[in-house]
């Protein structure tokens, strides 16, 4: 007899448990942002194990990051996200990012679940973008540009369309045109009502877009602030993708987790803080502060807003905890005896 069991959930089991339900993931992400503001979390920060010395090396040689945490509220779960990034994996037909989630009982601290978190990660990043769009995009945003047609792009779009169903035109820019074209073809099939335009002319696409959502591996900015039109929301979801002018032109600088952004030090707004060009007090809000009503969302359709998300393991832990509890209730997954 095992005294301690672990539930193992592979990618199929996670799908059966609703990990691909974007509306549910948006609800989870909103709750995590709000719970974060109450302080009922433990988030010691991301531990980055990178190959090479520079961000450029990291983007070719890869990394494995550990993101431990505890999320309170209705989730009441501890755990860790262990995420590998192998930028050369495509040569072997494997995805760049692979995620293993371990959940731990917050009382005994024992592991209770091991789950594939690869979809959790793309869903929660999409959901974070979706929450930002709900709160910060122009009310009638109709044109969006997605930069980086990789694993994150489909969930960024799915969440964006929930946040602004008014989006009718989508530009897709990628440093590899074939990636943009492949994503465009899949998107046209999934959303036939959407006009989808793969493009290499990032300037023209930016100038025409209400929402510019960057999910690339760029370590040099490719979006210029001078191109942003009135009312634009520029979303810096990864590294150094947009120039300082995008931040300077913004009437609001919004983030998911400001301390994590400064700790990770890879994004535009982090570099500006490091260079003394912005102060802590220049950050208008974390999304949780807008959701709990202490800070304002977008106030008019003219302001330019900059958003940067770095993510946090507690987002993945919350979604995985929901799937784990459903698995227990429904008898899904494989129960492994841990200590016999
Ligand atoms: N903010 C968060 O919470 C969060 C969460 C997950 C991933 N990310 C980041 O999002 C980024 C994308 O992740 P992914 O899983 O989609 O990666 P991916 O490797 O699947 O796709 C990246 C895409 O970006 C393109 N690209 C690379 N450099 C580019 C450039 N300079 N200009 C335009 N396109 C470029 C690639 O050709 C590729 O199609 C990564 O940097 C990742 O670290 C952020």
C-alpha cells in the first residue's frame, strides 16, 4: 500500500480536463492577479539556468527555468514550473518549450501531482495577454498585429478575440515569413471571418494596428515608438522587442509583476529602469491593481499604453491545480504510488 500517491497527468489528460478552455484560463489568471495583490502568495522569483553568457546565447543555446510558488485563495496550492527552452529543437521536430509542473500539498509539502504544463504555459500567457487587452486596449480595437508566429501566437489571438471581439483584421509578422504564413493559414481556417495578413512590413502593420502583441525571441527592438498610432496598445510579452520610444510615448506603463520584471531584466521597461530612465513610480499599475479597482484601466481611446508581462509560476500552478482537482473528482489521470 502506498502512503502517498501522485497523480500523473500527461498532455492528453490535461486537454480532457479543460486546459485548452481559454475563458476558464482567463478567469484563473484574473484571480491570480487579484490574489497576488492581497499578499496570499509566495513567489520567490524565477531561477534561470542559462547556457552561454548573453541573452543572445540564451536565445540560441537555450535555458531551463524554475518558477516555484504558492497561490492561496481557492487554489491553496504550492508547486513549481520547470520549463526548458531548446531553440534548436525545431531541427528535431520538437517544440522549443517543454513544461513539467509539480504540485505540492501546502500542508504536508509532499508532491501530489506531476503534469505536462506545456499547454498550461501557452494558455496562461495567452490569458495574461487577453486580460491586458480587456483592460488596456481601445474599446473598439479592430486591427491587431501579432509579432512572432510561434507557440504563443494562437493563444494570444484566442484570448485577444475574447477581450475584443471587435478585432476584424490581423497582421502576422515573423522574422521567418514561412512561420507567419503557416500561422495565417491555420488562423483563416479557425476564424474564417477574420482578415489575416502575413507581412514582412512591420512598420506599415504597426502604423495600422490598435494592438501590437510581441511574442518573439528578439533581443533587438523591431517595433519603433514613432510608428504607434493614437490609441495603440503595445504588448511586450517577451524580451527586448520594442524600443524605448514605445515606453516614452505611453501615457500608462502597465505590467503583470513589476518585481519579477526587474529581477528577470530582459524587457524594454526593465532596461529603462536599469538605465535610470524610469522609476518605480512611473509604473502606472500591475494588472491586479486594475482588477481590484485601485488603479484605472484605459481612460480614453486616444492614449498609447505599453504593457509588459514576464509571467510567474503561480499562474501555471493555479491552472494546473484546477485541472488536478478536477482529475481527482473525475478519477482521471494515472495514480502512481510514491512511497510504498
Ligand atoms: N510573458 C510571458 O509570460 C511569457 C510566457 C511564455 C513565453 N514567453 C516568451 O514568448 C516568446 C515566444 O515564445 P514561443 O513559445 O511562441 O516561441 P517559439 O519559438 O515557438 O516562437 C517564436 C517565434 O518568434 C519568431 N522570431 C524570433 N525572433 C524574431 C524577431 N527578431 N522578430 C520577429 N520574429 C521573431 C520565430 O521565428 C518564431 O516563429 C519567447 O521569448 C518566450 O520566452 C513569455
